[in-house]
């Protein structure tokens, strides 16, 4: 079974987008308070890049946390006794991910 770093990357991307959303909301609240006290109206225009990021976030959030069909395949192979673990590949993957995380 191959375990990808895709899930970790997706989680990190989602975390970054949620942080950006929170910061944007706090900034917007500050602007709204300032506008109310000064009587100035504000308008907001969302850039195409922000719209793309929202679309990407929505698509990412629509993905299931667990790939059920993959889990079932592995469970079935374990029950049948045909699931084999390649320790060398697992060790290489752990080292590669550790080095990637260390340099990131």
C-alpha cells in the first residue's frame, strides 16, 4: 500500500486557507466598525485569485477524509492473509517525509 503525502499537503492547504479566512474576517470587522463610526460606505471586490482559492478550498472540503474503497481493499487483503508489508519501502518513505518536513 502506498501512502502519499497528498493528505498532509491538503490538510496544510486547508489550514492556511482557514487562517487566511479568519484574518480576512477580523480585518473586515475592523473596517466595518471604522466605516460605521465615520459614516463612510465601503465596497468590496473579490479578485479572481481569491475566487480561485475559494473554489479550491470548496473542492478540498468536499473530499472525504478517508477513502472508504481503499480502506475496504486493505481490510479485505488483511482478512484473506494476502496483505504484505514492505518494510524497506515504509522506512524509505518515513525518511523521505522526515527530510521533506525538515527542509520545508
